C-alpha cells in the first residue's frame, strides 16, 4: 500500500411496498430474498448495493449515487443495481482507486436475513472481484423500535476501505 487510504461510508433506506410485486422481488446484495417483500424504489431497490455504491463514490470523492444515477432519468427506472455498481467501479478505476475491504450492516426487522448472509457475501465478492475475506455482511434489527422496527422498510450502512493505484 502506498499510504493513500480512503474510507467511504454509504447509507440507503427503502420503504416496503404495500404489497408484493412479482416483477420487483426483494433483492439484497444482488440476490433475491425468497420472502414475499418488495421495496418502493426507482431502481430494483437493493439497499446493500446502493450503500456500497455510495461508500465507493465517497471514498473516491466522486459525489453520491443520486449524482450519477438520478431518479429523474428513465434510463435507471427498474435497473438492476449490479449495473449501477459496475459503473461505480469504473469510476473508481478511472480515479485510480481499488477496494481493500467492505463491511456492510443491513438493518431490518423482517425478513430474517441470517440464512442469506453467506450467499450475499459470495455474490458481492463476485461483483466486486474480491476474496471472501475482504467482504463482510452483518444483519441486525432495531428491536422493534422506529420505522424499521415497525416493519416499514430496510436500511443499510456500508463502509469501504480503498487505496490508490497511483
């Protein structure tokens, strides 16, 4: 490492839709969660990938996900968030930064996410081209407090450590 370490932090929150939509299943970390939930979102609503995108952009001093993919642009309507992440990774590459590790915390009262965490890690490693020991996914509840505790939505915090290639 050359000493140009950067930390980025991303947060994303989406409300649950009033009903399940077959064409918009709950996706977290790029995988479909089998429980019958859908999120209200302009894209696919993957709070994990959105949080990671914001963390990477933050570490690169490149704005935020809304700057790059505004919800007023039809090109991003219902887009797979993995495509957004791919573009964010290209931005990081152009700025000569690479990821050292990522730590993700999903905050959700429902559904129970422990059965999905390892699949999320494996999928994120593939999307980010990182080894398994470079990506961590945690899940927690709010102990029934607040809007997430009332099962109104899901939130995610993501932290990334990056270094410069230059």
